[in-house]
C-alpha cells in the first residue's frame, strides 16, 4: 500500500490563537487520525523561514497509507462537508495550504 504524507500549512486568525491551538491539538488531529486510520500526525511551529512568502506559521504532517489517493481525499472532503469532522472558525482559511504527497523513492539515512 503506498505511503503518503498529507501536509497542512495553517495559521490562526489574529486574537484566536489559543482557541485555534486547542481545537487543532485536541480535536482536529485526533479526529483525522482516528476517522481515516492514519498511522499518525504531528504539528510543527515555524522556526525560521529560508525562502518564499508563505504566511503560515504552523505545519501538520499526517502519515497515511492508502491504495487510492483520490478516494482518500474524497472521503476526507465528504466527511468535512457532512459535518462528521469538527470545524473551527479560528483558523485563517484564506492562507491555509493542504496537499497530499505520495512516497517517491527510498528514504535516505546516514551512511547511504
């Protein structure tokens, strides 16, 4: 089964930071991982910007194994539209970037 990474770059709306982090950490990540049988997920905070102009400060990476990437994304979209996933209006949806990547090549480790 192909391994994939779902990457989400996000940020909270000004003044809604606490609410955004609470929702993302205690509701959003667990809902996605448990609803879609993901291997796991983790969030990251921007430490330094090297290039580009993306305004998002936070990244979440979800570990996924699925035979059909488009069917997987379709199921996620359907769950969001039907209300099966808890939404938050504390996230700045105007800057959100989400993409699904499939594994390409072998992982490189020290000594390779």
